[in-house]
């Protein structure tokens, strides 16, 4: 079950970035106008969204890989999960922590969202790896490519960059 505040935070953040001139709503969320209209009708029926005449740019290859990972390995395929997969994949292309790029108040809010919508990936991240790093590690493992030079995470000098403290 989605908590409406998840989408509220994500949309609020995207609208702030739009006001700062960082892009259109479809571009910032990685969703085409029809999907944004459907999502808004479901969760924000009285909202009027801007930019619904604009298409998002084609997704980057990393963005598409993350979206596919979320859908194929996440564990759910309802409409909200498909929208969130596209949004998360798009926002993962930004430079801050994913929870910040989504507009969530704290990192545990992202973990809760992941637990609800992508339960298999949530369970696979049993060591609390930071989500963007976890996504890339999963993608690389699926392609038989080693993302890290260290043989195990415990031996890695960058361990604290990849893993968050226990929540």
C-alpha cells in the first residue's frame, strides 16, 4: 500500500525544482504526461499539474537499467509501483542521496517505500547499502561485472560510503 505522502513529497520536490528552472515535471519525474495525469487523478484529484503538454526526454541507459531492475526484481507490478520505478530511476540520475533527490524527509522513508513497493529488493539489501549503490551493484552482478575492486564489502576501504548506519 502506498502512503500518499510518498507521492506528495516527490511531487512537491519536483515542483520546487521546476520553479527553480531545473526542468519540466515530466522531465524531472521521468513520466509521460498521460501517466502523470493518471497518477494525479488517483492521488491528487484537485491538483492541476503543469507541463502536461511536454514529453520527458528518452531515458538514459542507466536510468532504464534501474527501472527494469526495480520492476523485474522488486516483487510487485501494480500501477503505483510502475510509476515509482520510473520516478526512482529518473531521480537516481541526480547527484545527491536518492532519498534527498526524491524529496523525502529522511533516508528511512526511502527504505519504507522500498519495503512496500519493491519488497524483494528491500530484502536483498539486507546490509543497508545505500540505495543507488545497491541498484548499481545488482545491475553489475546481473551482467557478471564487478563494480568494486575489493573482494568483499567488509574488506573495502570505502565501506562507509556504500553502507548507511543501521536505521
